[in-house]
């Protein structure tokens, strides 16, 4: 049945209203980043009376002896290492579960999925004790090394890739085997090229989760020079001084941009990976 213009207009009007409702906190924070402290929490003053563009420059240099360029660099380093480790380890782990037959496969797969049921707080203390014994205190190793063993968002990424790999025709593996490709040959020449949408999806999820991570970074990183953006934003709040809300909101807006840009750039692959995984 053809949709009438009235229903089309009402439906889109409701969607726009819903989108504005979801975006309102971001819009409020963006406008507040140009306001003085006394204006920010004034209910009647959504738009700045005087646009304070200096909030961005002052917020960027708000930490004595450091600037947010260092913190952004640290965050990018950690997130990129985690993305590389997660994509590599999760794909290598998912491939045998999706394409090979071996004894104990169902039991191992159940154990992998069972890790999704464990709250992350349960593992905090044993992991902390283990990493301290390794001498990894005040470093990025506890944050990045587990990603290369499918420990950072590992079970979710493995499950997503398994479901996608199962949809790839097995005739491709047989043809590659006839051509002399072994395990890794089939993996890198057949599976990986056909799993680009799912790999992009895993990479985007890993980047966003690692970029927004606060608790793990708070536990393992102590030196200010090694702080990430999320840890640096915490330094704006001080019980003994007035919090510069405008500067904090300005740097918060800047901290959102990398995730927004990456998601917008890879949205095509992200949506394709989610949709095709669900269909397969």
C-alpha cells in the first residue's frame, strides 16, 4: 500500500523529534563549551550571551606542563594497538570455530561465549595482581597486550566473526586447498578478503570501547605524561577549586570527534557487517 503524504510527513516529523531528543545532551554540551560558568547552568540561557571561543584554547592547555595533544596521542596509540590486536586475534580464533572440525569444538565455543556472562568487575583484582607481578604497572601493556590474545571485547568479536565466516561458501576453501593453500593460505587469501565488513565492525567497536575506557586506564596508568583523554578530562574536577565547566565541555567535544569521524567514515562497512551477520 502506497504511503500517503500526510503519513510520510508525520513519520519523519516524529523521527526528527526523536533524533533531536537523543542529540540534545550533545547540543547542550557543545553550546555550553562557549559559555562562562555562570551561564552554563542557567536554564533560560541555552545559547551563549557572549561566545567564549577561548574555552577551547584554554582547555587545551589547562594541565600545567602538558597539553591535550599529548593525551590525544596516548589515546590513539592505545586504541590503535587494541584494534590491531583484537582484529588479528579474534579473526584467528573465529576461523577454526567457523570452518574447521576438531574434537571439543562445541565445548570450547561454549566456554568462549560463557565469558560474555562474566561481569568485568570480577576479573579486575586477579588481572591487576597478575599484571603487577609482571611488572607492568604504570604502562600501557595491561591495556594493549590482552587484545592480542582476544581478551579485550574478545568473545563478542569472536562470535560476530564466526557468524559472518559461516556464511562464506565452503567451496572457496576446497578450491584453495586444491590450489595448494594451507591453513594460513586459506585464512589470508579467502577468509580475510571476504570478511572486510565484519572486520571493520569489530575494529570500530574496539576503537570506540578502548577510546571511552576509563576504569582500566585509571587503574594501570599513573603518570600524567601517560594519561589518555578520558583520564585528563577527570583533572578538570577539583573539590578545592572552581571547576572550569566551559573548558571541560570544550575538550569533551574534541574528545568525541575521533569516534564520530571514524564511525562516519566506515559507516558503510559497519552497517553492512551488522546486517549481513544477522542474515547469515
